[in-house]
């Protein structure tokens, strides 16, 4: 990418109308530190992404003439001189953000809802938006163009009518139609990865939990949590047809509409054994905080193929600050990772990344150590959806990192076998040809 591109700051007026600012160059933030983006940290805004305002929060950019950092309090007089707001992008899946939106978060008037806020600008030469992100997964099955609700809704109604007694089917119908969960939609489309939520309880109190927010001042959860434990029969009535017939079939325990499935490990193992009795086809995946090491042995023995272990950091102080674990320790998570790999599971990290935390030198060193010692196969570089100021304050962090793109480059350079991604994989694609050298990924838009 040419370094001659001019990327202007993007701002919004009080009504939410978005403009490129003619005198202000784009800025981003690593942690709470403002800086200019490098060109290899930017890509054209992927199709299906969205723009959001950051209500009542002044944007920050760099003066186009002097290069000095500026906080913008009003629109230019030629535009009426009214109130101005910062703008953020929410990128489609498969892309990991490299910088946060540059804004004066100290003047923010509301706690932001649970989205992954990403810096965005306007490229003058190309007349299109650019976003601070890199592509980390080639899979295009999760792009919005594949999820037409006009086709989906009759399929959902038909499946619910065919299985009126199955509470899990009813739950997934809400996930598909009300919460617009792509995985739930896949179940009704009969393809790709389908969800198997099973646990109404959790043994963590994540600051950014999308299904339960107990604190009075917390933002509203994105969805209601599952309130029952499905029977083995209910789980198999969903999973077995999908495993048996779906294209690129995966079924996954551990979804956004539940707590953590590891608290239902016995129910899950019984269900997996029955699934595997009925079909050997497809991939069974387990998404979890991996807080109970003994459960990992049971799951592997039952026939679970892969595990995705969620964590926001490989440092205990940051992990505890976000997950706020109940009756387990960070050491248990690490032990579970060792057991998963030792039992032959394809072992992934669901790494909830945040510029300024994930790309710190001490974090990178610990992550390299974990990858090497455990044999981690893949890191899903998932953008942590949370108010940036809230997360930063909860972490009690200072300073910043080397940059997310540099962090990814360094991991791949030092451990070439490590894979990056954003989605779960079928068994046939655990180790694709050329994975040791497949970085950086081309931006296919």
C-alpha cells in the first residue's frame, strides 16, 4: 500500500451524520495513547461493516497543516459550527482491529454498549473509508451477504413446528431471529457451524458479558441468557442432523446466550457420546473458559475434536480483572490448555484482544511462552467488545503496546507454526497446506 494516501479524520454532527474533516488527519489510540496510524495498520472498510457515533465524545485528529494533535469541539464554521461527535467502525468478522477510535473519552457522557470500537478514516485519493484492522481469517462463510433473513424466517418457523417439544430449537429460533446470531442462523440453514448452548450458569463474572450484566450502572446485555439445561435428547435432535448432513459441519458448545458449558461437562459428555454413536461425521467443538481441568479429560474421551479457550490476557492480573473468576484460578485455565493438547484436541485460544493490552511487550512474551510450552495450534484474534475507557480503567494499565500488526508479525516470525484466525474449523482444515508461512493474509473485500 502506498504511503502517499491521505487519510482524513471522520466525524459526525449531533444528528449522527458522518463527514470527513477537511483539515484533520485520522488518529487512532493504542490504549489511551493517541498516535497516527501506520499504513500497514489500515485497510479499506470491509463490506458489511458499520459506522457508529461515540455519543457526546469529541474526536481527536492531527492538524493537516501543522501535524499537531487536536481535539475537535465544534464542526467547522462552514458546516454551521455545531456540536461534533467521534465516529467508530465495527468491522465484519475475520478482521482484527489495530487501533481504537481517537476520542476524548474523559468527556464521554454514557457507558458505551458492547461493540468493538475501531478507528476509521476517509481516504481522499480513493474516496472510501479506511479502517484500522488486518484480516486474520480467510473464511468468507460469515459475511453478512450469506444471511438473508427473508429466506431464513420460513425455515425457522418450519423447524420449530417440526420439533415443538424441543426447548433448544425454540431457544435457537430466538437467537436467529431476535439476536441475529449467525451460528444459530446456520443451524436453520443446515450448513457450516451451528450452536449448542447448554449452560444457564457461569463461574466467571466478565466485565463485558453479553448475556448477563448485574451491576446497576452496567450497559444492557446484548441478549437474554439461556434459562434451562437441555437434555441429551434435545442436544442430539439439533446436533445429529447437522453433523450428518450439513456442509462443513461443526457443532459448538459455548455460545453468547449462555454461561459456560464446562459447568455442564457431564451432560455434554453424555450428549457427545450419543452423537458419536449415531454419526462420525462433522466436527464437535467446545468453547469455554476451561476453568475445570478434569472436565477436559472427560470431554476428550467422549469425542470432542477441538476446544477454544477464552481469555483476554495470558497475564493473571489482567485476566482476573476482566473475568473475575469464581472458585477457579488462572492456573486452572493453563492446566486445561495443557490437558486439551495432551489429549489430542485441536487447541485454540479465543483471545479477546485490545490495542494497548494485547500488544504489550510483557503480554507478548507470556503469550509466546504459552504457545511454545502447550503447543497451542491457533489463536482466534477476537476483538473485545467493550467501552474502551471502561476496559482500560478495569485493567489498571499504563503505557501501551508496540501495535497489533507488529505483535502479530512477531508471533508468526518467532513461532511460524502458529495459526491466526477468527472462526472455528472443521477437522479437515485444522492444518491447511502452507499454514506455517500464510501471513499476512491478503485483504479480500
